[in-house]
C-alpha cells in the first residue's frame, strides 16, 4: 500500500475507528447537499428521531432540477416534481440550521462549482456529497468522494462515513499543453489511455509539469472527471496556486489564521519519497484537442485522428465500440472533424467556470453561431454568471447567437427541461456521454473542451478551435 502520500495523510487525520467489516470510519470535514439525493436521508433521520450532528459542516445548494431560463425560475416552479424536491430541501435545511444557497441567492449554483469558489473546499479536507463528481474538490488538495443516500444519512447523524481505503496511482504529466489544448483535453487523454474502469480501487494523484502549470479551474476540470476513469477520487498537491486562489474567498481563513492554515496545508503534501501503488506517465507535448466518438469518455480521439476500427481494438473493447459507433454514426478510419453539429452546450461542474466561458468567448468573438445550431451557455453558478456579466463576456455570447442562461446543471443530465431531442448531435462541455444522458435515447453526445464546443457552434461542425481562431 501507498505511504506518505497526501491521501494517506488525510485518511489518517480523519480516521475515527476500525470497523468490524474491515472498513474505516472517517470523519467528514465538509458535507455538500443538493435537492435530489438529500430528501430521503432527512426522512430517515425523522423516522429515528435523530438530529443533524454538525449542521455547521454541511452546506446546501440547488442545482440539478432548477430551470435555467430566467422566466421559469418563479416559484412555484412549473415542474411539480422539481418544486416538491426544492421545497423539501428548503424545509430540511431551515429546520436543521444548515447554510443554503437557494434560488435568488447570488451564491446559488452547481455544488462542485459553488464550494471551491466560496472557499468552502480547502486542502486536507474530506469532502462528501450525494453526487459522483465530488472528486472535483481534489483540485484544492482535498479528498472528495461521492456518497449514496444512506451515507448522507450517516453524515448528517454522525458526521462520519464508513469507507474502504484505496490504492494510490500517481499520474505524472510531463511537458506542457499547447495553446488551445486544455485541461479537459488532458483528462480525456488520461481516461482514453487508462480506460473508464482503469481507476477502480484507486485514487489518482495528478502531478508533473503540465499539471503544475494549470490554474485551479483547470485542475478542477481534471479532478472532476476522475470518477469517469473509475477512480474513487483524484487530487492535486496544494501549492502557491492553491493558496492564492483561496486567499480572500468568503469561507476561507483570514489574516494570521490563513497563514496558520497554510502551514498545515503544506504539511499534508505528499512526501518527496512517498510510495505509490502505481505510477503512470503521460506526455502533454504532442496532445491535441480531443473529442469523443462513442458512448463513454474513454472512446475519444484527437480531433484530426481517425476513429478506431473496432477490429483493431483489444477483444474486450470491440463489441462496445461497434455498439457505440452504431449509435453515434462515427465512421472508422475517418476523423470526427467535419461531423455536422445540431446543438452546443457550455456549462456543468466540469467546465462551467469563469475561465471556461472566457475561453469559449475568445473563440466566438466577432463570429456568429451557425444557423443550424442551437447553442446554450449555462454558467455553473450565479457568482460565475454575475462576474461574466460585469466583464461583458455575456455580450459576446448574446451577439454570437448563444442562449445565455442562469445557473444549474442544465443539459448535462436533462433533469430540468434542458435536453436533446430526436437524434440531435450535441458537442458538450460536460462529463458523460452515455445513451440518454442528455434526454433523448436517440441523441448523440460528443464531449469536448469549451473551446472546441465554441468552435463547433460557429462552424456548424466539429472543428479544431485553433483553425477557427487562426
């Protein structure tokens, strides 16, 4: 097993007890909630007449079911089920004394966008949430894990979860990313190389020159999709970039307290002689923008590379590739570049941050969305939206012909009415592309970076963003 890694240190600091089944009881430093996975957990507490143990360590927001069209956010919500879930969350957090970023609050947004930007997520924390993309928080040197409803109940009632320690795989990314090759392209490359189940039983420690060069929002995108690679969590060592990002955030320590915490954050970094269960090296120098051709994130290729022939793949991947290509219409031997596009979606907990929209705006500025494309931009939080509007970035999207929305998960999982129809092909800055993820079971989702998605919006086809900008 690994020794001396950040993961080992954080685990030991939060371990409360050895459990009879071989798992450990871990204390949760930050618990995040939203409206979809929490109502049942609160119901379990009421059945047992149990109160929330540490309300000050839980923060809630609403994201999955909230409408993103401004006119549709009036209460009660038109969707009766959505209104029921939101109302239940509001009642639960008020009764328990839990901090809540609701509709109308400038801090409302997607859980994994809100917590980092508010300074709630900090190095050395254990972070739990009833959402698989809790791995996102590892970008700040925390260990974030998605949990189920029964574990949400456990966190609310005891502040702890039962967990099994994982192996640690170090992913060393050498070289540097080229301009317009992004953190999203990096994580898609890693998942393509290691597979969607390659991380099972592991957490991923991302490091190396290319990772150190990423800003925090880039690191958030990488760690966010760790779960897509099968890893239980993913993290980056805290460093000066981390500390400067946190400094001045609303929930971060201030003044002398910040400096004291900084010393603690430094202490939880992996040791220079740390032992890992596995080390994988990735070269960033030759990386190009990637897009997916199939129905999972590992089925990806460089935008100019040919889609693989299933017969050329290992035995265990051939049938899945054939089924994926039958669904998406991708042609073996041909690149994805040039494929017609119906919809472009920008947003999500992967790529819904300020830098993501600036990146997309730099591609579309002075250009128009193709007349055959429906293009939707959904900031990951109201904080993100307001900042972009203060900078005038929203005007770039308006003038290009994008729909500019308010914060929510939106078309990522199509729970709020934002969805694909028929066999539409969507180039999406989201994280999952399985059949039916964005609504219609006939629709096709191509994952990409915000820059590549923006380029597709103006060209009406999949295209290298460097070709559009240059």
